[in-house]
């Protein structure tokens, strides 16, 4: 498509030279020579040139729009697909706003460059070459005089291009900060309002905007300098040609038609020359965004998706074991030689004070994070040797913050699956105690959940998440404070649904509310990144360790 657009651009660019060429017979044979018959073929030729140019320009516009839209759209899709392969460590150091700006802003900055390059190479360069050919065929000396100021463009152009590229990089970074500010304000709007932070957040956003305005103004001013310099050089050239050519015409050495043909060719070359000057600045803008995009494409996940010899996932509900596992987040050690065991098909609860490393256990088990040392096995198989997609297919997760997308409830439950019959979907809703409230919604399962599930209550979001987990039918269930934020009525419904979900599965439960884990088959007590005790509720109370202290604090406080 780019080649085809280039062909049409060559045709469009050539019409300018042909037009300037036709002015010589128009002036010398018609206006000066008085040849009335030549009016028809000269006029018809000029009309034909304008007709060709009109048709070709429409085709060009359609082709170039399609090329730029397809290329930027494909780049956005490829970039998102690549970002989805990266591990959680990458997302801890790159804010959503920055990534959104790179996927959208940087690709859109690159989008226009294809159209400009094709127009510059296919139309403007051809137009310049053919127009200068016409000018040279008329008089070489006039052409040299017209271009006498061109060398003064070289040094300023090089300096301006470097400046534009640097400023564009700053703007793209500041645009990422702007997107981050908006993302945080809109996601935390309740916190903003409750703490009366409206003015504070508005002022922070305005500071970012002012920085972008300053950088954009300087960048665009620098881009405008290049065409302005070309204007100056062209003016000098025109002045020289008028002085030289005017004297030769007055002396009878040249005809008016030759001068008008030459003057028109140089005048028509003026706009392509300015566009090519602006193209240099546009390319620097695109190059700055391309550098950021290439750096993003060069990121590689720390966790390989498929090992050289992947182990098959274990059959049935597997046992889980952590052996001497250590993990650091930067310089902070989170796990210190963790030894943890969860029996197959049984319920194991993990308790402990905040910061003990409980949620980190889930991250390591699902390989959202990688241990610095030690070994983790699932059904006796090292999870590091398993296919990542197959490993994560072993888990169903229900957490305190049941994340729902701004899609229909059906989409949130199916999560892209198309192989689930309607009766099975309804059975999952019944088992999750969600069928009743879904039936009362205006559009049933086709009701949208709202941003982050905001159209539903906390208990309703949890039950939708449980229905999603039931449909996964995974052999391992991970529950992270699944009922801690619910009222008594919602908690009863969700707890009942979770009991059904946990049946026959290896279940790991993280809980701060110890009343919810007293019936677990085994309770593991963690503190400062290691297991300090384990047993049943009665055994741990009898030993009087950290678990007994936590129980006393909670129950006596209650």
C-alpha cells in the first residue's frame, strides 16, 4: 500500500513541473505571439493536469489514512500483547498512566510520520526534482542564483533537530505523568472528596500541564524555525533571479515566457521545500517516541513462559510445598527461608501480623514473583519447570478486592471463554448464591458491572468472582481475605458459596479475621517472612504462641 501510495504521489508531484512547463507556450505563443489556436491545446493540457491532480489527491488521501491508521493500530495491539507477557515486577515500577501514554500517545505521535514520509518522498521530492529540472532547462545561472542561500541552512537545521528530539522526549515523559495523575485521581475519587483534596489535586495537575505547555511551545517554535529559514533563503534567491533575469529580458536576451516558466517552477518549488523542512522536525518528534516504544518492546519477562522441557501439570488436587524459600523486594527481605506445606485436598489457613509475607506466598505460588532462593512444588513437581499458562490454570483465586471489568456480568464470569453452555453458567451462579440478585437486575447477566465493578455491592462482586472461580474448576483454590469487607448478611452468603467452591480442592486461605479460619484442617502462622508455628486451632491455642496472642487481641477486643 505504501508503494502504491508512492506511485500516486509521484504522479501528483510531477503535475507541478508539467504545469510550470506549460506556462512558456502560454506566454510566448498565446499572450506574446498572438497564436489563438494554441489557446485550446495549451488550456486543455493545463485543465487535464488539474483534473489528474484532483483525482490522484483523493486516492492519495484515502491510501495514506489507511496506512497510518493500520500501522499505528497494529503497533498498539502488538505493544499491548507484549506488555501482557511482562511480569509483575515491571508493573511495580511503571505506573498505569505512563503505560497508557506510551501505548496511545507515542504510537499516535508515530502515526503521522508515515503519511508525511510518503508525501515527502513520493510527492515533494519528485516535485522538487522535476521543477528544478524545468528551471535548469531554462537557465542554469538563474537556478544557481535562486539556490545561493541554501548552504546557510545546514548548521541551524542540525542543531534544531537535536533540540526538537530532546524536547519531544521531555513532553512524552510529562504526558505520562499527566496520565498518571488523572488515573490516580479518578480511581481514588472517593478518597479525594472525603479528604477535601480537590484543590490540591487540581493544583498538582495544573503544574504538570504548565510544564507540558512550555515544552510544547518551545518544540513547535523550533519546528517553525526550519520552514522560516527556508522562506528567508527562498526570498534571497528570488531577489537575485529578479535582478539577473529582469536585466536579460529588458536586453532582449530572454523571453517573458521563459522567465514566467522559470519563476513559476521556483514558486511552485517553494511549498514542497517548506514541507520537507517541516518533515525534518516531524521525524525528530516521531523518533523520540520510537525510542520509547523500542525500549518498551525490548523489555523481557523475568519469568520464562515455557521452560526448555516443561513438566505436565499434576493430576487432581495437588499438595503444595515451599522449601527454604527466600525473596527480596529491592533491599528488603520479605521471606526468610520459608518452609510451608499444604496437604492435597485439605484446607490450609495462613495467618500472621501485617507484613509477615502471607500475600507474597500467593504471588510466588502463581509465579507473579520469583524466589531468590529455595524451591516450590505443586504435586511434587517444581513449578519453575512448568509451563506458565498451565501452572496458572491450576488456580482459582477469590480475593478481598474482587476485580471486575467494565463489561457485562456474563463477560466478567466467562473471562473470554466461549465453551460454557448456558445451563452450566446458571449452575455456577446458583452455587455462588448469585442467581437471585442477577435475576433482579434490569438486563440480568447482560448488565454492565461498571468501572471496577462499581455498579454492584461488595457482596455481589464477591459472588460474581466466586461464580467465575467455579467455572474455572481449578484444583487449587486461593482465598485472600475473601469476606473481610462484607456485612454479616453478605458474608453468610459468600461463605456458603466459598464452602461449595472449596469442596474437593486444595485450599489456601489468607485471613486476618481468625474467626474465619478456626475450622481449617491446618493453620500456618507466619511472622517476619517465616513459619513460626503450625497446627489446628486447638493445638495452637494450647501452645500459647503468636497465634494465641493474635486470638486474644481479636476476641478480647471484640
